[in-house]
C-alpha cells in the first residue's frame, strides 16, 4: 500500500529531498526502496521511524499551515518556500501565528489602499498579512471592549521593527485620531526618534534595534487618543564597544556628520572616525544610511513631539561629552578632551579625574581612597559612559511618552511587543541569559494561547476531546525565577561584598544539579546549561555578578547630578525607577566578559535593583495588561545570512532550528486538519488524513 507514496528524506545539502516509494514496505523491513527526483534508486535504511510523508501538491502552499494533512517540519518548510519563491507571498498563517519571511525588497502590499482593503474584513477573507492581524485585534477591541496585544518575535534582521511599524500605521489609519489630529503623526514620529537613539548598524542589519519595546496605542470610541512606549534591555555595552563592521548608536554619527550646523558649534564635534567610541567598527559611514538627512528626521520628530529646537540642541549636547570621555582616564586635568568634557557637563575636571582613577572603599568604620589600575580606570570610564547613555535614552523615551500622552486618557488599548528572539551563540553570557529568560516567558504565553485556549474552545464547542499534555515550560521558568532559583542566587551573590562568579557557580551546582532543566558541563571553566524550550544553552558564569550589579562609581554619578547644566541635572536626578536596561545585551564572547570583582561595594549599590530583576520591569508577570484579550503572534524569519541571500538551504535550516517545528509537533496533537472547502469533490488520494485523527468514516464517505 506504500507503493507510489512520496516521502521526505533528510539531505545534507538540500536539508530535505523528495523521493517516491518503489516497493511496498512491511513492518520490520530494514530498508525502504526509493526513487529520487533525478531518477536514481536509493535503498533508504530505516532506523527508528519511517520518513515523513509528502502532502498532496494541492495542499502544499496553502495559506494556513494547519491545512496540511501532514504537519511536520519538511512539510512546513516546503510550503513556506513554495509560497515565497513562487508567489512572493511572505506571510503564512500557522493557526494563531502569522509567519513572516523578510523579502529584503519593497513589496507593493503596504499602501493605504491595502489598509482599507483589509479594514472591516474577517481574518480568513483575505491573504495572510500583518494588516489582517492588526484588523483582527482592532475589531476585537472595538467589538468587545477588550485590550489586545500583538507579539512580534524573531531573530535579528527578520523584520520585527518593520512589522511593528506597519501595524502602527494600520491603527493610526483606520483609527484616525479623535481630538488631536496630529496625534497619529506623533505616534508615527516616535519611530525615527527611537531608532536614532536605540538602533545601530550590526553585521546582520544596518538598522538593528538594540532594545526591546512595547508600544501601547490607546483608543477611545475606536479612535487613537495617544500611546505609551516601554523599553526593555537596551544594549548599553555598544556605547563603549562595537565589533568590526558595526557601529555605535545612529545618533552619534548623525551629530558628527552634521558638525557644521550653526547650532552644533561650540561642542567641538568632529568626524566620527576621530572618537574611540564611534570608530572601532571602521565603518563610520553605513552604506544604506544618510546620517545628515537622518539627523533632519530626528530633529523633525523631536519638534513634532513638542520638544522645541532649543531643547533638541541641548538634548543632543548631552551626548557629545561622551565622545570626549573616551579620551579621558590617566590624562592630566589640563587635557583638552577632558576640559571639553567637563565644560560641556558643567563639572570640575579635578573631581572627574579623582573619581575616574580612585575608588572609595568603605569598611567597618573606615573610609579610604584606593588608586585604580589603568584597566580599572578604563572600566570606570566605560561604566560612566554607558550609564550616561542609558540616562539619555531614558530621558528621550520619557519625553516621547509625555508627548504621546492623551489628555483624556483611553478606554482600551492595543499593545505591540517587538522583542528579540532566542539567542544561542558559541559563548553565551549574562546577556543571552536575560534574553532567553524573556523568551521563556513569551513561550509560556504562546502555550497559553495555542494550547490552553484552543482546547477550551473545543470544550465550548463540545468537540469530543482528550486534553493534550503540551510541552509546558513552567519547570524551566521556575528554575530561573523561583525561590533559590538561578536569579535568586545571583542576586544574593551580588549583595555580598566578596561575591564572585565562582562562588555563585558552586551554589548553583549545589542547589540545582538534580533539576531536570539544569546541567553542569564537563568544561574546566565555571559554566551551566539550561534546557530551554528551544534547546540547551551553555552559559559561561564569568561576568554574571559584575554585569548584574551594573555598578557605576557613585561619586561620578554624584558629580553629574550636581552639574551646573539644567539638562544634565534633570537627566541624572530622575534616576532610580527608569526603564529596564541591560548593560551589555548581546556581547557574546570573552572580549566582554567582566572581571570578577573582589572590592567592597559602594553603599549605594547595595540597595540598587539588579539588572536581572528588571527583565520584566521588575515583575515576574509579563508586561502587558492582565485584561488583554486575544493575543496575536507574528514570528518573523530572515532568509539572509549575507543580506543578498534569499531562499536557500541555509534559510531552510535557520527556520528549522529556530522555527515553529516544536510548536508544530505540539500543535499536531491538537486538531491540525482543516479540510479545504471545495465545490468539486476531492480525489481520495488528495484526502490523506492522519490515522491519529480517527476520521476513517470520512474516507468511507
Ligand atoms: N515586510 C518587509 N518588506 C520589505 N523589506 C523588509 C520587510 N521587513 C523587513 N524588511 C527589510 O529588512 C530590514 C531589517 O528589518 P527590521 O529592522 O525590521 O528587522 P528586525 O527583526 O527588527 O531586526 P533587529 O532585531 O536587528 O532590530 C529592514 O530595514 C528592511 O529593509
């Protein structure tokens, strides 16, 4: 009966290849006789399982993956590939999830007419699209008065930010503003501003967001009334270090490229190649970026958001001193760069030198100054620069929020969460740990919506149903955030003056070795493995304690707080309960690993919130309102390894690794087959129904 069936077999080049079964197969046979598409014969050894079956041609390429009779990895990849290559169809549904593939070229599918074409339609009426998701969220909100969220996740360069912007444009277009007609313009203007301060060129994306964000658009009577932006995990390490072919934040280059502007005179601006913090990547001019024109957009956005030109100038001036800071330590107080830095900040050079090169130590009843080594002074300088940038970013976000606040409040809202995906590098550190923890929490939300709510619907609709035990990641979350969990032990270690990565690692081993989601690798260095939902990740303990403390010499911060510049004082006084930031988010590898510290903690550090405790804004619950109704999810993928590369085996394997496969494996236990509705009867061969579904009566019909 297997004769003539088509199957997928693994292939090291193509990832999966199609083959036809040429002889019937009996249980226990060691090989399956196949013919490949080029006509050659293959005796395929059968180890534990038969190869997955191909779907009938009429089904592959369907716009919802759950319409596939056989729902497995090769079927999904083949369907996505067919749609993308043959029809430029970048969107495909996978149940409640919209899968997007970055086309890396402009497609004529985002114009205003398209928005209006989707407006008012049901999700299944039109082709899969981000606008269909946005319309669904909007409609549900209007109809039932419930808050909605769109979650957008995916790897760097996959198109998350682009998708978030399309969704925002959809909402501001269909929900034209109620009272302040410029509000929709302001909501859209927040993007270039956030991008100037929070985006940078990386090797994967010329305009990569180095922070996560949650934008909540407020509505009253179906009209946009305002918005709020929350940011997460800003990559502050980029301020002082970026790799070759990458850049620091765009705003630095925009300012340097526009040094000749009259309002920027007196700041001592020069080309970006002359500052250590902006020249490390040796590509101060990004190919696809026009820094001068972009500064115009940044300034225009500032003006639209009601931050007058004078403040704009001063706001930018707040950034310039950091350039000089990079020249600072171990120079004399008479040094020109240091002089400019202090002049712009309104602080005293001798004081800055003192606290860059010394550390105050407080022991029982005694206080003394300890000179720092050159490396320690450089670390102090970098810590200060990162801290300053974090404050500038925070200030900018609070200005944007002030401008987007609606005077009359809002009744309902739609939130858009744009957050980086799961990370797994050769060397993984604290940054990957925080990101992966955030992703575990997101996965839990996926589980809730994909399984729990779906199964509840079956019960409501009285479909006979045996509950599926889906892959619940609660034990892994418990390992991370529970009592005496990884974070608890880390936070405890950070509070101890002698706390170190090594002693924390020992405590981890003592507490968690018996946990099914925790492992101790055989490597000689201190490391631990967490079995995440997406795979096992080995984390190097080196630097966790220091990075989690996020310590900045308190005396330097004190100097800035006392600055004569009103803006500076404002920036540093507002400190304390700001948005979440992560000192060095994606710096994999030893270059960024922090040195273990054996020094006494400045007293102010002891009460400071650790970074890890801020991953979800200090809460253990996810960041969107508990009243949120339907959550729509968009998973973005990029076919790009080099930006020019399009669909290829490497794309296939990237989707395979980070893709919806686990989700599909799990969803296939649900009710995966939505039989196509056609007026002409399907041929029996086209109607392949998994045995597990026990729909034999349909075949008999
Ligand atoms: N739907 C789309 N149509 C055309 N081009 C797109 C689309 N989505 C993304 N792109 C292109 O891909 C680039 C990268 O997209 P985007 O910046 O949104 O990625 P991202 O997932 O937010 O990456 P990161 O995590 O690095 O910020 C964009 O600058 C744009 O050129």
